[in-house]
């Protein structure tokens, strides 16, 4: 079940493939990172970290790059697709961008599932009542069910970044989650999975 229009997600995926050919390093976060780890839901917009801020100059030469001071990010628009660019020491995500860990998935550099889960939780807290907040919760649950999150590592990251309250919010999301069609699970299967997850998180 796709959350976004398939034409848009395919266009977004093609843009990512083209960016991969460019001569700058970027790390995928957000919905596409969740897809790369779980193969469940494609995304419309593209969220990346630019580890080297000097690469902004490269992007300025090739695209119309806008600075969004309210949300502490840079943006490039490809018609209906937004490329949101976060940079260390400027952007404000749940974990400082200079401290993230990554892995290679399908030729893309992607944040690890544990870091992605925390970044997704940070986004969900900020926009919980919106459609994007609903998509965040779907991505969070998809990561929990399909990406093999290491909860010991997750706890260590919460401790290190003073985010212990995220654990309680994660329990609330698991308990209250109703969009089972997006997890490809029936009620019985999710009930079993919910018990397993809550036992691990306790």
C-alpha cells in the first residue's frame, strides 16, 4: 500500500539516482531512508544530510538553492518534489548531524536504523497532528517491524543525546497504532508484534 502517489514516488526515486551520480557526498534520512532499510513505503520528498557544507556551493551552481532559516535547512525544488538539505552546526534535528552513523544500502549512504528511528521520532513530535506526522508514525512502526532495530543501541543513543522521553513516546505510538494496512499485518499479527515490541522496550 503506497502512502504517496506512485508517479511522484517514482519521480523522486529517479532524482535520487541522478544525485548519486553527482560529485558530492550526501546521507539519506527521512522516508527514503526508511524505505531503503525496510523496502516497504517509498517517499515523495527527499531528505539528506550534507556532511561537508562546502558542497552547498556545488549545489548553488547547479540548482536554485533556497535557505529556510525557520526550519534550519536548505531546499531545492524539482517541481512537486522537495529536496531538503540539512547541514552540521546549522540544522537542528534530534541528534547532532556531526554525530550520526551511516551504512551503505543499494549504493546510497543512509543513517543507521537506530539513528533514523530517533530522527523520525523527532519529526513526529514536531508535527504529530499533520499528514506528515501520520507518515512519520507509519515509518517508525515499519522500522520497528522490518529493519531489525538494535534496541540496546537505541537506548545508548537516547542516553547520549538526553532524549530519554522518546522511549515513552515510542510506547505510545506502538500502543495507539491503527494503520495496520501500511504494515502489511492483520490485527492478530500486529497484536503479537505489539507485545514483542513492548516487552523489548520495557
